[in-house]
C-alpha cells in the first residue's frame, strides 16, 4: 500500500505504464586475524529502481529510501529521462506469467542465531586450521559473511511478486612453509542451515589445499593430457556461457553466433540453468517478473538456446527465457544457477584415465588473459603432475594456454565430484584431451 503514491503520481504525469523494483537487504560481515576480530560490519540497505513508459520509451530512476517525496522524485526523473533516451529498443512492463512455480528456501532460523555463536564457530575454525599440520605457520584470515535479501516487483498492470532468500559463508586462508617455500590455501563453506556447518571439515580442506602445494616447481613445457579441478571449470564455464547471452549475439560479439542447434562441445557436456533447484540461489521469477524455469543451454554438446529478457526476445521474435537480470537501471540477462551435469567417474578415476598429465587446480587473470573475441587464453596457473594415474608433485610457476571453445570440445569425461560455488555455479572436474603448459 505504501507504494501506491508512486503509481498515482505516475498516472498524473502521463506515464503510460510504470514499475517498481524494490530490493531490501541485510548483511553481516566479520573477520579474524590472530584470534582477534579485525573487521566487523552490519548493514541494512534498500534499493528502489523505477521504470516507466513515456511515449513508448523507457525512463528510469532510482533511490535508496522511500517517502512521498521520493515517489515524486522518481516520477519526475522518469519523465525527464525518457525525453533524452535515444535507444530504439522495444520496451515492456510485464503483466505477469500465467503460472509461477514458487520455490522458498529462506531459512528464518539463520537470523535468530546470535552473533556470538557465529563468532564462536569462526574462532573454532581458526584454531582447527592452526593445529591442522605442523607446516601451517599462520592462519592469514578467517571470516563470516551473511546476506538476507527480499525482492519485490510491482507495476501498474497489477503485478506484485515477492521473494526472500538468505545464506552464509565461512571462509579461511592458511599459510604453510617448508624450507624456503611458502604457500597459501583457501577454502569456504556455503549454506543457509547453520546446524549443517562443520568447522572441522572446512579446516581439514583448507589445510590440505595449503600444504599440498609445498615442494612445487615448474614442469617441462609441453602439451599434456589434463584434469581440470571444479574451481577451474567454474571459471571457464562462466565465460563460456556468457556467449549464450542473446544481447551479445545480437551485438555480434558472441562466440555462439549462428550456432543454435549445432554441436559446440563434447557430447559429454550438458549445461543447465536451474533457477528452480531448491538451494540458496533459487529464483521463481526474473528481474522483469517473468516466471523462471529450468532449461538446458547446452545438451549433449548441442547449443539449445540463447538466454533472453523481454527486449532481446522481441528483437528475435521469440519468447523470453525468463533470464532478465538488472545491473542498476540496465536490464541484461544471466543464468540464475548454472549447473554442469555430472558424470559417473570419481576424480581419482579421471587421473587413472589420463595416466600421465597434469591436474590444474587454479587459474588467475581470466579477465586480462582471455580474449573474448577469439576465446584464446594464456593464464598463470598451479596444480600437480599426474604420474601413473596418481597425483605426483605440485606444480609452481606455470602458464596454461588454449582456446575456451576447444576446452569444452575436448572433454573426454565429466567427474562426479560436484562443488557448489558462491557465484551460483555447480560443476565438477573435467578430463580433457590436451592443454598447453609453459614451465621450464
């Protein structure tokens, strides 16, 4: 009811159709260093994005609080903004989907747990890492992040949708030393059921990732068979699927132009957007109010669809895929929960398959080291040699290079070791035919 004033003023101002997008959030963040709290913040915020059609053109405006004065400000800004817009793209205020499949994963219990208890778990995590291995010389940082959000979309066509979500993350970075070599490692836990977090498991993994890097050195420069760790697959996957954005295709800046229905990857590759999967990333409507649905983007290697919002769908004369995503006042598209369909083999079985090769566990510098026009990349990396089907020594100071499209074409097997990342991606290890490694 409190937003009615906006729609009344919009109508009086000659705005043909109007919409409000209201985002409210609560965040809690703290970190520890040497067993003391070294940072702490707790914030509540509001974002209000308004849109309106004036003479067939969108005007936009935004503010961070609500009042009658703010309502008038938004209306005035929409009218003024629409007058200077030169964009000829079709504009829509959505009347609502015929059917919505609601998914609720909000856990109200998380907000009832005391901050002291949340801090106790962080101190416990720090202590477990410190005592996890004699080579651990320092716990560089331990932290906790919590986010609760509510999204409301309402418009002059009578649509009103509300969704709530929340999650928390514990993360830790450790430092190990052996001889003159020092390495750091990182692990995290993501969820929204506090009772499921086990500090000992996160500590064990953080210690393992850190000490396993000790003793590393560069390998001989060559082309190797490879297994890519889930964290590396996640990085490549996000860039790869970015090419399915219909706007990028329409702008002729996608590697998937003209590839719809064609084979673009190994038949082992199925990539899905699963916004209705019951996890902390669940979304049952997109940022235009369109009902979401689970869909294959790539199925058995074939490109099934581009990702659309209402505007890009109208340009191609197709239905939107319900992937509208706001970046401020601009409406783009994105997958809501990107999922690589797992295979049946364990990571150890993938190592057995390649016998001799490399296991790449991290890549850095994708934004600078990957050419979006060609897909070619050259990235600083780390990992391990694989000998006789087993993990051998660590690799240090190496660079991997190749082509993003070829990586997914060269997939031999997909592992079953699924990891879920805070960037809303679920994926597992990939066994690929080859990757070029520059070392000694």
